């Protein structure tokens, strides 16, 4: 009987030890750097390399005080909400959303003034298709624009609109 009590006690202590060692929830998120990160110096180089194109467009097409837009700003909540919305809409359309593509565009002229340049997001993904194969031999790493997918625009422009990086 004494050995049986010791066995039960050993099992209980072992189970408690394993619970506290393995099963405690952690609030730590593993944060990894995404592909494509650039340094602030690289961002400045890209921004400066765009100057000639910007002047060509702005001087010849967009005649307005403050110049044309060089950047768009979107709030974190706005972007997160958009990504959730677009992903749900993609599922409804039979697609798996795998990213967003950012396009350059321009708003139409208003009151005789050329519209500002803008950047807008469009969801990308792949159609959900049943496949008879056990193996996926697809070499394409990302999908195309989702047909009918709603984009996100109307971010805030720079201050002033023609301001270079960093603002």
C-alpha cells in the first residue's frame, strides 16, 4: 500500500511539474523581420532617385501650389481593417488572398486643377481550385490581382504634398 501511495504521489507531482513547465501560455510573440526591409539610408537613396521623374511630371503636368503628391499615409487601423475586409471578400469570391499590390495613380482633375498622384492597394490572390494531384508543382509564388477586388485609396498626402523622405 505504501508503494502505491508513493506511485500516485509521484504521478501527481510529475503531472504538476509538466504543467508548469510546458503548458503555461506565453504572451511573447516571435517577431521576425519581413523580406524586403530597407534602411533609412536606402529609403533616402530611392527617394532622391525619384526626384528627376517627379520634377518631369510635376513641372509638365501638375501645376498647383505645393506641387504634386509624393507620398500617401494610411493609419494602422485603416490598413488592418482593409486587409481583413479584403481577405473576407476574396474568400467570398473563391480566392485565397496572398498579398496586396500597390499601384501609382492620379485623381481626376477638379476645378481646373490636375488631380494629385496617389498610391492605392489592390488585393492579390489565387483562385481556390480543387486539385486531383497530391503534390503542388506550381512555381508561381504569388497571385494576380483578384478580379472585382476593392482597392484602398484616399490616404493622406505629405505636408507639403511634394515633401521628400523623411517627413
